[in-house]
C-alpha cells in the first residue's frame, strides 16, 4: 500500500490542507511548530481513528490535542491510498458523527457497505498496537513497548504451519482468562451468600438444640418429682413446693406440745390460787389441742403428705404446655436440619465450579506452552531480519540482535554480548529501528504499509544516517519522513 494524498479538512491547525506523496522516500521538511507532528498524527488517525480517554487523561489525549483550531465543531479528514492498482478514499469524522468512517473505491466507484471490515482487510489485518510498534515511529519515540512482543507472539503462532491461520491465540487466551475470572468471581459471590445462610441457620439450630435439652431436662426432672410446673405461656417453671413435713419433725413438734400441756396440767395441782389454776388449765387445753391438730393434719395418707410412691406417680404427669413447647422445638429443629442438608448440597454444587476453573486453567497453560514453543522455534525469524538490518546500518559494528518473548533485547558484537544500557543513545535508537522494521516485515505478510518517521534520525551520525537511508531506499517501501534538518535531503541527493 502507498499513501497518495492527505486532505486535512479540519484537523489541528490545518484547514483544507492537501499533501500528495509519491512512491519511494518522501520528505516533509519544516521548522519547529510548523505542524509536522500534526500531519504525522493525522495518518494514524485516518487508519485507526482517535480514541477518547476519560477522566484526567482526556485533557491530554490525541483527540483533545488535535481538535481544529478555528472550528471545533468540525473535526474530519480524508486520505487516498493505492493498493493493487486501485485507489481508495478513506473519509473520517472524528466527532460524534453518526457515520464516523466511510471507505470508497474510486477506481470502481464503489462505496463500502462495511467500511471498518474492508479497511482492516486493506491494512492486512495489522492492529494499531502492531502499527505503532513497527512502521509508525513518533517523534523521539523509537522505543517499542510490551505490545510488540505480544503482537510478535500472535503473528508467529498464527503463521506456524501447525496452527490454523484464522486462530488468534492472544484473543483466545484473553477470552479464556476472562471466563476464568468470571467463574472465580461468581463462585466467590455464591459461596459468600451461601455461607451466610448456613451460618444463620446453624446458629438457630444450635440455639434450638440448647432449648430442647433444657426442656427435656425439665420434663425428666418433673417426672422424678423434683421438676418444674408451669402453665402454657407463663414463662419459667417455679420449683414445686414439698407437700407436708417430715415424720421426725411432726413427731418432735407433737411431743413438745404434749409435754407443754402436761406441765401446765401439773402446775394446776401445785398452785392454790384459783386464777392461776384457771389460766394453766386453758393453756393445757390449747397445747393438747395443737398436738392433736398437727397429728391429724399431717398424718400418713393425707393429700398434702402423700407417700413417696404416690408423689412420684402424680409427678409423672407433665403439664401439656411443657410437652407442646418441646414438640414445637423438635419440629423446628428437624426442619432446620433439612434446610441445612439442602444448603450443604448446594455448597457441593458450587464447589464443582472448581472443575471448570481447573479446566480453563489447564487450557490456558496448554495454549501458552504450545505458543511458547512456536515462538521459540520461529522467534529466530525476527532476530535474523533485525540482525541483518542492524549490521547494515551500523556497518558491521553490531552483527546480531536477540529479542526474547518478554521483549528483552541483547546485542551481539564480534567480541561480546551487550545489554541496552551498555550502548550509546544513537545506537539504542538504531537497535529499536532495526527491530521495528523487522517486525513490520513480519506483520505485513499480506500487504506493505508505508514507513512513517517523525524526526527519527536526530541522534544518528552522518555515516549511520546515510546507511539507514540507503537501506530504506533499497527496501522498495514508501517512506514518509518528517524532519527539521537539511542533512536527510542532502544525503538522499547523493544517493
């Protein structure tokens, strides 16, 4: 693919601004703050749109920065590209338009019914992350990020002959991991609610069990004659009072009263005064009457002084209120046990989610294992391409570069292996440039996108800049180079 024309209708500082390009290397030259970076941003926005951030980040995102200066209400542009001899026009409206994207094949005068899908196909299926980590290099931003390793993994795994080219391994892993998180969260939520129900019912069951034991103890004590009596609904059972007094106490009391009467009777015969004799006679009658009364009241066989067997028999008949309450508590306890059984079975069902979670974990691990193997097998492709580019632009100073699956980079010289922190800033920029160009070749197996560079060579010395521009010229790609320096133009003239 080649970009034929940019039409910045309303974008940043530009209004109805047209720029045309040719095959090969194109230079857009201008001083600082003349709009080069705005045009650079416009190309990516036409391919992938402008995403709006939220919160504080929204104040500094591309959408806000590239708002039209003179007419904020209109925010749009067009771009013409050539692919396989046909001219396509991409129209975008970046504000809240009902039709933000339109794609027209001007060669056949045909408007796309599915512009986003057709544009993705036109771009060869490359994602925005892959685009900005390969052929689209922003100002002072030659470094790549973690997305490069992820995109490389996806491309290498999908391009392996043992895999279906239509399978997106990264997407599959994303879906599986999302499903696993959902299962874990759902299980945790259900377990929490279930454990709360079990805890409440178990607490009530424990309380009922204590009440039942107390009621049974009371009934048993009542049957033994030392229990408690109460009518239904009248609170605690007051302890039953003992009827009558013991035989020994009864005998002693009767004897004392009889002796007191005998003494008063003796006093009658020992005194000669009539008044005292009458007084003693009255007390004699009283004492003996009391003795006879106690004996008659508490004699064996009376209701108030029943025998032990009779008392035990009478006590065996528990009050209906006690038995009713005991029966109610037992029925409620049984119902609670049934409920708890159901809840425990539900707990087992929720626990079965572990099987699904384990299956998802196994699937994730297996896919990662397979893709890691494919990446290790095919990873040498990008290292080989990047090494060739780096060796050419450094004129043999560095002859091998290695990028592992974690995006860690190692640079090989004929003498030793270096880390990124052991090379100069300019060399570091050249290493990343080589990686980006190599990734671009891997990403764009179906189409070739333009290389778009914004002040990329500011830290290059003249010799390495000439070698890099020679490599770009020989690559056959369309290159759009934004610069504020003249040396790129002078070197290209010499080439």
